[in-house]
C-alpha cells in the first residue's frame, strides 16, 4: 500500500483514510453542536424579548401550552438506532442526544417565556414576532385554509398576508379573534368553505 507521510511516521493508505474519517466526523460533530447551540440561543433571545414586550391590546390571541410530544423524539430515536447499529458511530449517537436536548430546551423556553403572537389594537392587527409586523384590518379581504400546514391565511387588499397555525390556539378563542378582525374590515371578507369548516364562522361570503 502507498505510505502516507506524517510528522512522526509513515501510515498506510487505509490508516490515512481512517484518520481522515475520524477528523471529518469530529468536524461534523462540532458543526452539529454549534448549530444546535446557536439555535437554542436564538430561541432564548427571541422568546425572552417577546415575553417582555408590552403592547396595548383590545384583543389578543395566546398560544396553547403543549407538553413535550413523543413524536418529537422519533427522529432522534432513528438516528440513535443507526448510530448503535454495527460499529458504534459517536457522531450519530451524539447527534441524537443533542436533538433530544434541543427539543426539551425548546419546550422549557416556551413554558417559561409565554407571549401573545397576534394582537388587535384598534383597526390594526399586530403580528408579534422579533420584528413586529402590522396589518390594516380595514383592508382584510379574505381568509383561506392551507391544509398542508394546517393554517389559516388572511389576505389583505394591499397585497399583504399572514398565516395563523390553527393547532396552536384554542378554537373558540381563534374564532372570536377572527370574528373581531372580520368586523373591522370595510370590505366583504371572502371566507373559503374549508376555512369555515375549521372554525365557527358562518357570516361573510364564500369564495
């Protein structure tokens, strides 16, 4: 086999490949750790900022607080099994562990730093994200349902739109929120039939 020169000795090509694989695994492991650390830090900064923000509201929509779902651990479990199958892969095992920890950290942050993502203030609908977005409810023109993401999309005459993930909110509160929003529009708000079926709204024109 062709020798591989190092500072101390000559290694076979197979040994060089093994070392290269180890170094590559270490780089990938470091990359995964860095990404998860950055993601968790950003989640912490975002949640804390939003929970401390004070916005005067006529009506606000608060997210439901969910327990940690077992489905969140399906991917980490599959990665762990793959890492333990045959020759143990430290990279895959560590990745599975970090993903599980990341899920728990996200749940803890959501539990501690609660906030209201949608707020109605006068005729303005405020989307309370890290960067606040405002929508003129007088220009609300339609509401449709997006089945693939289980969200209700609000469309405005000025071309703006926003999506509300339906499972994140209690149905009655979401219906009340949208009814108030519709009542502030100066237009005939068109609500698709599938959007109506997900709520308790019956008024307005169907598309």
